[in-house]
C-alpha cells in the first residue's frame, strides 16, 4: 500500500512541477481574476495592472491586430510594437502577401528580402490596418434583454444586430473608435471590443524567403523547424498622433507601450505567455461535428486544394514572373491544404471523436437525472445528431460548387465581379419604360450614367487583377476543376451547364477551357480594357466565363438555401449544449473558443515526445540549417552569406555558448490569427515570435492535447541576428530596447548595441 501511495505522490509532484496552464485562450479582462495567481507562481513578475489596464498603459497596448479593412471585425494576424517609433514585428508569412505585392522581377523582395535604411524608404500599403484594443466590456445582460428562449437562430441574430448597432454608436465616440460585438460560448455571452484603427502601416523589413520561409511547405506545420518567420512594419499616425490614411506628413506612431527585447534566451520550463488574436477554434464541438468534418467536409476541400496546387506548381517552377504572381495564393492554399490533412490525421490518431462521445454520454446521464434538465436539454444531442446528418447529405454539391466552381479557376470568380454591370446593360424592357417621352429619356440617361460609373470602377481594378494573373495556368485550372466537379457531384445535383459541356466537348474539359479562354473578355487584359471602354450587353451575355459563373451562382443559391435550413437548428442546439456543459461542470473554469478577439495564453518552454522512443528538443540551432541545406530544392536553399556567418560562428551578441538558437517550443494554446504574436517572458520582455503549430497535434483546434501540442516560435535572438548581422540593418537595431541579464550581482541592463 505504502509503496503505491509514495509512487502516486511522486507522480503528482512530477506533474505539478511540469505542467502549468497551457490550455486556454483567456480574455485579458479576466486575467487578474482567473489566471494571475497561477501565472505568478509559474514565473510572471509583472503586476496585473501592468498586463491589462484600461486607464494606464499596459502590455496589451503593444499588441496589434492586423487586417486589410479600415473597420475590421477580425484579424488575419497579430503584430507587436517594439519601439517608441511604432516599429512592429510580425511573421514573414503574415507580411508575405504585402511583400509579394511590392515584388517585381527587378525588385524581387520575396527572393532577396527588403530593408528600409531610413523612414523614407519604407513602403506604404493602402489596405493594411493596425488595430489597438482600447477596452473590452461584458455586454451579455444588454444583449440578453433583447433575446428570448423562444427565438430561433435568425431572430436571435437580428435582435443582436439591433443592440449591436445601438452600442456601437454609443461607444464609437463619433467614429473615433471601431466597435465590434462578438458572441462567446456559442451565443451564451456577448462582449464589446473598442479599437483604435491605424490605416498607415508601412513595410520596413523582410528577410529573403530562403530565411523567412525556409523549409517551405515541407517543413510547414512541423518541428524541428529552422525558419526565420518574421517581417517588420511601422505604424504611422497623423502629426497629432491620431490615426490617418497614408500621407507624407504622417509621423511614426508614439505607442502607449512597446515591448523591450530580452537576449537571455529560453530554458526548458521557463514561463512564457503569448498575446494575440486567435481566429477560430471549435473546442466544444460534439462527436457529430467531428465526424461531419472528417467524412463530409474535409475530403472535398483537400481534394480540390491539392489539385489546384498541382496545377499551379509547374507553371510557377517554369517562370519566375509566374512564381512571384502566384506566390501568395499558393502559400495560402498550401497552408490550409496541409492543415486539413494534418487535422484529419490528428483527429483519427488521437481518437478525438471517442473522447467527445465519452463526454456526451456523461452529459446524457446528467440530463436524465433530473426532470428540469430533461426539459431544457433533453433534445440537444439528438437535434445535433440529426442536423449534422442532414447537412452531410447536402454539403457535397455546396463544397464543389464553391471550391471547384466559384472559387476554383480565377476567371469564373472574376467574371462574376461584372454581374452588376451585366444587369445594367440588359436592354430595358419596353413595358418598364414610362409612357412620357421625357421621363423615358431621363430613365435611359440615368442608366447610361450608371453603366459608365460601373465600367469605370471595374476598369480601375483591372491592373490589380491581371498583375497576379497568368491565363495559361488558370486555363489548366479551369479544366481540372470542372473535371473534379463532374466526377464528384452526382449528375442530378450538378449545374446542367457542366454536364452539357462535357457532352458537347466529348468529355474533354481541356478543349472546353481552350474555347472559354479564346472567347472570354476576362482571359486577357487588353480585351477587357477594350470592352470596358465601350461596354455592350451582347459581349457579356455570350461570355462563356460569365455563363459558367452565373450557372454556379445559381446552383450555389439553391444549395446553400437547402444547407442553411439544415443548419438552422444547429446553432441553437450548440448554444444549449454549451450552457448545459457549463452547468454540469460547474467547478471547471471554461475559456471561450477563439473568435478573433484579443487573448492571452500562458505556459512553459517545453520539449515533447512525438512518438514512442522519439524525443524532440525544445530548441533548434543553426546546425540544423546547414543539415537541411539542399541547393537543388528551392525550399531548402541557404543564402550564401547566412552560411558564411554560421560557418564562422559569427553570431555577435545573439549567440549562446557559441551556438545560435533558431526556434523554440512552448506549451501555449494558440491558433491561426495568433501568427506573429509576441512570446513574452515573466518580465514582460519579448523572447520570440509565434508562427506555427506542430504536426502531431493538428487536431488541436478541436481538442487541446497537453502532452503533444506545442507552439513553434522563432527565437528573438535569431530575428535580431538576421536584422543586424545578416542584413546590416543596424538602423532598426538602434531603435529597440534590448535587455540582457548581467550575472553577479544579478540585474537586468539595457545595452547599447
Ligand atoms: N502554418 C503557419 C500558420 O498557419 C503558416 C506557415 C507559413 N509557411 C509556409 N511555408 N507556408 O500560421
């Protein structure tokens, strides 16, 4: 007996010493109440007020939500302010699209990197915005006053929209702030977020892709990693410090807070927290939802994205111009494709559905134990089950119409941008014309004006579209996507046009695509410009790309209508399931799913065991860069000068015992949208930039796996090494506040670099 007891105590101690919070993306507003004491114990040295404060500057003021909208409701990535001049770090893959937009064959910043040596060399980005959270507020009570239990999903969202617009108006302070209302815990709670949005954000620096994307799609979502996944921007304000669109007179932002940088590096078990804007997780998904994803949803998307990548690849490899044009589209598609493959694998390997079933059985027993609960929650699981079954029946045509049709080849989606013009060009029906001659003329004149305005607006976008467009690749893609559509969607559920063309072209979608590209005005820039200078109805009416677009659009409307009715009961049941779970596990502190609002996650620097007998270290070093080098593989090329620096062990102040640390692992709970987030030590200093998750736990968005799930971060010392030693951009280093602990007596100093 005693032995067992001792062993147990030992196991408990060992686990106490090792695992801290890890799971949970916490709302900063509640950090003091829910997390602070544990965080202190784990190594946090800041006060709660230094972390999140509405009245004083605090850590949250250095965290930036990145978007391409001037009034965003969500963010594609996170950035952090690192100097009193508005300098911002994020990931290379977050800046990738922008770096690509600025790249040409002559100025190929994707390949060669980009470094502004002074403010006037920084590059403007009209669409990029940087949002700072001013405050957040629980508005559940106000929202709930407007909704009742008898409302269905649609009525609920209408009621919510109504409250939301009222609150937004009040909180926006005459448009100064962007106010966003979000639902939490599947519609059981509501919070309001007030942001200040800066719209002048300039590109300052980016390493060559051979550093920023080293390892490419092969290493993506995997450890061990050796990627310098960072890029640098600067937020600008009007001279008075307020947000302003790009203007020459704008000045670098004077931030409320910026992160100092630590050169002390990481040790296993060190405290680490990550702040940012995780996009979306589904931690409370039921087993029915998991199986729906696995069986009905993911296979189609994996199939179509994989085919798309296969089509693009040879065109990109053959021509550097095309390689630049398609770089960003390819990266985004490849990233999602691999994510879905990894998630499928993870969900199966880790038997996630089985674990969900256990919880659901527990739920059912709890519900059945009490008549009031049965009344309230008795139907929840069976409704979820039947809703998913109905959706599974309807989803295939929807997915293929969307991903093979409307969003398959680019020409189809682009043609649909012209639907408005097409409607305007339709000859006015005689019956619609007023009898009165003058009135009739007025109507016709008005229509002419509208046509002119529409054509001009479309003309203004033409360059932008064709800049990143290569028709031969898209032609091949059209044939491939139509073929997939034809093969996968049951004939009676297809749009008749595809079936008809299949017969007409004797089964060759290649020949049909040839015809489409020969005839369509959307296939070639000059053709389209000529048309827009003199638009006529007939051209669009017989355009084969628009014909396809319209056919798919038609199908989409029908298919999504059917799908939505199956979906309608789902959201209400999900809300109830969530409410029931929280009631059942009333001792547990629940954290809300990610929804593109600011979150904090804390944990430790930690290694892991991906499989039996394999132990992964928690850091990678420059040695691995040389080991992975392969001059014949574009994903594993090491820039000559980087190699020289590594071979000479020329790491400057950024090395550690003669070695350069490249990336490290931590147990933080993050997801897409957290990319670019700061990894911060107990003293509030920046020690890394988060950029990825690991292959063995790709089911993490649905179920957190404490033993396996890790965040992959680029070590801040590698970032500074690349800026300083590799690129020689010492102007940027000079702006940073760099800390290094000095032993004996132990203290922290700001060092001049
Ligand atoms: N997997 C990373 C994420 O979703 C993106 C990594 C980009 N790198 C790449 N090789 N595509 O945040």
